[in-house]
């Protein structure tokens, strides 16, 4: 297209002459040719597509970050739940599950949604809360978590928690809502699940293990020196009568890394767990404690569960002034007239010494509380003593109940102690009610005489034996047991349902059996994450 314009001539004096003269011609061409007119809006289309794509990528990045955050929150919830429940798996599995569920719910996933767990009381392997055993298995060469079978209970020490967010409704799983996506719907994806699996070691899960804990059949209280020394060829066996395989435990409070537990020769310690406050122990010979039991070092100290017995309110010696003094009992042979009577409970300033009595004609004691000074309680030289005032069954059926307290008023001048040796047999059950319920023999903590119990398989004591006295660690003699609170020896016997002592010296060729009944369990132990 062409356009023509004419120029004007300007003349001086203000006159203008218009004339037709040389025409200047200017040509102006269009920028676009006609064939390009239909593409003039393509930039807008590309802009929209690029912005949408960028928006989609940014949105997916935000959703990915959200999934990572929720996964991290679920991991935190699993860690908290496992650590809360693990310390109780040995003593109260119901409480362990409940605490795991509660602590998981205190955490949130997707910013505000609580993490919900099913208790999984049947302990299904794919449930939310699983109790089992974590340890190293030589056959596989790796550490594994094995759920326990409620139909065939075994030892447990760990708790696994799975905090999946999905829509599965399998038994034992309380499904959380899947994680909704904010920008995923732009690509047709509205939500995703985050599934944990301890078997495949993927997703949000945690496994916590507890070291120690369990019931304490033997508690060695002293904080220094040797808490437990074992020598000879016999065994110290901590069985349990609770049905819980973890209840057969020993607690050593000593913090001495060198001699907290000392082993010499070929003794055997048979129990589920040995919990030691110290970080080491000593052993001489080929005996390996780790081959027989789980040993946990650096465990929490267990307070004296019977410390209250030393207070004025409950200390039996506080009643001496108001209780008639019955003198002393000293049976020297099987013809002593006292064998035809029943000895009554009360305060005996001279103590009780028994060297007579047979299975056919035992020394009989009535049920009740015996406070003993002087010679304390001594059952010697094949004597036979039973607390059985009613039925008269020499075989021990229907035993009576008694509590023997070794006082401290004359211990420095007299041999005020508990001594069962030389084949002496004593059979009794602890009191079933009152402040001294469950305790069969206790020695005043101010009485520093050592106690000694040796015997044979017929010597059976039920209940807790309490010998808290402590002498300086420098006085402990490993060769003869001097300086130890209690010496256990003999050819085999039952030594109560629990022993609480400052320190224990085990020797001899027989088995010393503690049939633990769940009294005064060890405190909740610490737990830590292993996965």
C-alpha cells in the first residue's frame, strides 16, 4: 500500500505560495504479511501453559514436602510410642500397649490429625503395636525383632510401633486417613498412603528395646564393693511362679565396675536377666555369665523395697517394751520336752536355737510374729522346725504363717543372727496380712552380723528374706564370705520367694533356688531405640 503527500513551500514575508511541484513520495509497508495474521495470540497460549506447568511442579513439590513432613511426624510418633511402652513390656504388657497408644495420640500428623493406634491385643505381626524379642540371632547373622506368640509365651524385651496412614481395615489396625494432597488433584491424585512395615524396614515405624527390668528374685542393695559373689560348682537359680518368663531376674546395685559381680570357678547362674548398675564385673575361670543369661550393664539403681521396715512406725523392735519377754528357746536333743509343746510367738530376748527334732517329732511353732534377740534364729544339726500348730502334718502340708525378726539390741555382744546349717530344716509360710505380709525372715539393718542359710532340698522357706546389713567393702572376703550380708550354700534347697540383701555370697555344690512370686519387682528400666 502506498500513500502520497505533498510538500508546502514556505516563503519569506508570510506569503505562501501553493504550487504543484515535485511530489515527494513516502512508502510505508505493514510489519506482518497477511499469512501471519492468524498467529498473533500464540504467546498468550504459551504463557498460560508454562505458568500452569510451573504451578503444577511447584504444587507437586509442596505436596512432596508435605508427605516428607507427615512421614517425619509419623516417625516421631512411632519413636515416642515405642519409648513409652517398651519399659513395661516385661511387667505389664497391657500398660505397655496403653502407654504406646496414648503417646502416639499426643503427636499429630498432617499438622492437626492425631496418630491413632490399635492396641493389637492379639499381638498380630502386622498390627500397630507389637511386643516381642529383639536380639542377635547367630543362625541369620543379624539383629531381628520376633513377635511373641500369646499361645506360647517366651521372653520379651522390645516393642515395635507402626504408624501407617492408609485406609486398610485389617484386624489389629485402626486406619488413619490417607494424607490428602493439596495440588495432586491437578494431576488426578487426591491422596497417598504412608505405610510402615518393620519386616521390610520401610516407612514410619520404630522398635524400642528395654534393658533390665522384670521381676527381681534377688536384689543386692549395696552401692559399692561386691553385690554378688558366686563360686563352687552349684547353681543359683531364680525361677518364677508368675507365669512371666521375664520375672526371673537379679538386680545388682553396686557401681563398682571391677567387682560389682564376681565369679570364680564353675558356678552357674540361671535366670532370665542380670541387671547391673555398674558398667562391668569380674570373673575368673571358664565360666561365662553371658552364655547363661542376658546381662545388662549400666542399669538404674533399685531402691530398697523394704526400707520402710527400718522406720519407727513399722520396726518390730519398737514393740519390745510392750511385749512380754519369753526368754530363750534352746533345744539340744530329740528328747527335749519342748518337742511335746507348741512354741508361742512373742519377744525372745535369748533367741531360739534348735538342735533337736525329727520329721516324725518336729519342733512346732504357732503362727505369729517372733522378735528374736540373743542367739537370733538358729536351726542346726539336722533339726526339723515347722510352723504348723493346727494340722500337725509333719510333711509340711498346711503350714502356718510366721514372721521372724532378728533384732539389733545385743548383736555386738551376742551372735544375734539367722543361721540355718548342718542339715537343719525350717518350713514356714509368711504372714498373709498385716504390715509384714509376704516377709518370712528379716534382720534389723543395724545388726551387722552376717546371715547364713545352708541346707538340703527339704529346707523350704516361702516368702521374702531380708538382710540389709552392710559392712565396709574392705571387709569382704571372697574365700569364706566374711563381710557379706548373706551366705548361701549347701547341697540344694529352696530359699524363699525373694531375697533382698546388702550383698550375697553363693557357694557349695547344690542348687540354691529362689521361686520368685512377683513381690517387690524391679523398677521400670530405661529404654532406647534400636530401629
